C-alpha cells in the first residue's frame, strides 16, 4: 500500500466498527467524521442528510470545519456539489476556479482546496452525502474511493436501522399507553 493513501483496510475497519457500535445517528456521525479526519489526515469531514421538504442537505455531523463555514447558509441539493443520480462520487480535485461549488468564496476562506462528495443512498435513493475536505489539491485513488463508497453504504444501512428502530419504539410506547396490562 502506498503511503500516500489516506484510507486503507485497517482505517476502514476501525471506522465501520464505529458504525455498527453506535446507538443513535448523531453519535455515529460524530464518531465517523472524527475518525475520518484523524485517520485520513484531511481538513474536515461532514455527513449530511437530505431534508425532502426543503430540498436541502442538513448537517448530521461535521469535524474540522469552522462554525462560520458550517453556518454559511443552506446547502441546496441542486446548487451544492450536485449529487449525481447515478450514485457516483463527485470529486473536485482543486476548488480554485471550480464552478461546482455553491459557496466558492467561503471554501477559499476556509482553506478548502479539494472536496470528495459521495452520495449516501438507500435502495437507490439518495438520502445524504459524505464529504471529505482537504486543504490541498487531492485526487483520491480508486482504492480510497472504493473504501469510501463502502462506508456510505454502511452509513445508509445504519440510518435506515435508526429510522426503523425509532418507529418500532414509538409503536411499542403507543401500545404500552393503550394497553398497559398486556405487558
């Protein structure tokens, strides 16, 4: 393995273990973004989820980015780094001069020079994005992209699990209120 790879099998395993050990989406997202930044040596990482009502991406968790950058404004699905319907990553090797950023001046001020954005999908429907930010131009290798794609699949499954778990808990709570003697 080349030493310039930012993610490898050992790092990937550590991050995926975090996904499976988490008991809520906020903690999971926080731990994943922290591990991505610390193990990959990148500037920052964010996990965003789609709000279907506003057609915007909302931050579930982020690490390594300033409050000013995080609060730069709404991240619109069709104006931000476009999540391609074919579920392929969007790679901006060098943000200088790129026309694919919604807030290019904010990225420059933040010191972001490259962004890798991978869709998080559930049954072929985009439900969010994983974004990796680097302070220098970076072209992610095929191996790195493979690991990151696998990670987004795991994140998507975990988000589905958390959603289903919340529905089951709500149903149980309702049944407990209606029929406390059944239990």
